[in-house]
C-alpha cells in the first residue's frame, strides 16, 4: 500500500492492526481537507487488506483526539468568496469530502477503535462516533458545539443524536453541552473506558490481539454518570417541538440547571437553533447516507448565509463572545425560512457516495 502519511496525519500497519494518528497537536488535531484526502484512500486500502483486522485512530499530544473541523479556514475561504463574488472550492469541498469520510467510517467492514483521549468535538465526533469502538479516558471531553458558531450538529449528528436515550440527543445538539467519560459511556457515545496512561500498552496490544480481547482486558469503570440524574429533566424540558416551547419548559422548571441551559440557548443563533431542532426531529428515521445528504444541503445553505461567519468571528477570531445574529430573534425565523434549508439544492450539487 502506498504510504499517504503527511505532516498532519500518519499511518502504519503492524501485526493485525492498522494505525492512524492525527498529528496537529498545536491545533488540537483539527481536521483539514488535506487530512481527509489522505485518510479516505488509506481506509479504502485497509478495508481490502486481509492482514488488517482492525483500525486504531487517535490524536497526538494528549490534549485532543480531534477538536473539530478546521472551520476557521473554511470561514476565511467563504468570506473571501463573498467579498470577491467568486466561489472558493474549499467551502464546498471540505464538507463534501468530510461527510463522505464520515459515511466511509460508518460502513467500514472491520472494527475501528477510536482512542478518544482529550477533546473530541464536532468533526472529531464525526471521526470517532461512527466506528465500532470508542474508548474514553479521564481526559475525554465530548461536545457538538455547532449552534454556538451559527451552524448545526453535522458530521452525522442527524443520525446518531436522535438515537441517544430520550431527548438527550436534542439537548446535546442544541446546547453543545460538554460530556466527560462516564456520561459518554452511559449514553453509548463511548464503548469502553481506559486510563490515559495505559493507552500505549493498549495500542501495542492491538498489534497482536483482536480489538475485542484487548479492549476487554484494559477496560475499567469511570464511575457514575452525572447525566443519568438529569435524564428526566432533559426529557421533560426538551420534549417540545419548538425552540420557544423548550425555553418555556426550561423557565417553568425553575432550577439552577434549567436557568443555566436557558441562558445558554438564548445566546445562540436563532436560525441555528430552529434548523437544528427540525434536523434532529427528522433524523431518527434516516439512514446514515440520507442523514449526511440532508446535512450537505443544510451546510450549503448556512455557508450562503451570515450566522456561521459571525459565529466564527465572535468565538474564534475576535473572541468577544458577542455575536450579532441575523435574524436576531427566534420570532423572526419562521417555518418557511427553516424549510428552505432542507429543500434540494438549486444547482443539483447533492452529496453522493462511491463504494
């Protein structure tokens, strides 16, 4: 097999295992288009290699598995295109190829073992959650924080979030709530817990043992899951079919937790919240392929709008955390505006898959 390792992602095979390491520790291993283009053909080759029984992936540096997609680069390309009136292919290609990689991971014919040590958000969730095994550690931090930057929970969030217990998926998708290992394991976002210090031993074991045997031998107990005690409140407050209804339910709850969550939602993009809720309500009935096709429609609409760029400015560039959303209120985002995000793309450039 041709070695497609780059300075952003490295590959090797040893024994029964194939190993991928994300090597952008200073950028918290954020996913770039170059990484995607190196990884996708490598995975395809490993799928056909009879010597490869499983794939193991992790992030270099110990701080992050992958903190998300390189949305700042996408934002800069999109803004440049808006100012110049000429499309930048990065804006379209990044999401097109990222979503295809998400599907490739979901349909991979062999076990994928993700060592989720450190931050795993957004695009990093898309790399890990679709594989068979997800290993959390005491340093794991999971979130889908897209609504805070004027986007929506993508990378297959349409598919996996509605399949979480009760209304937890809606809660996570709208609020960007951060979870640690015990909660990840409780919800099925992680399949095993292993102490971070033991990961090098686990990686070595995965060269000679089956994924199942090695994980069983190293797995430990992360302790009780705090989110289990919030399940009834989450189900009660996030049962409403509208964002306004959810906020009313949180206000009526009159608890410290509900007040904190309501305050967080009121700071987020009204368009993101309403589109995300509609997305998650539809996702439970969709296949992974149809979920990703829907997300590609949504992301093209968001890239043509304003809130994503404003969210990136407020959170990642100026860091004033004072975004000026357009529209600014939930009342201004009517049902027709939401529905337009889900309509077929006018240019016919829909997401397709190649087997």
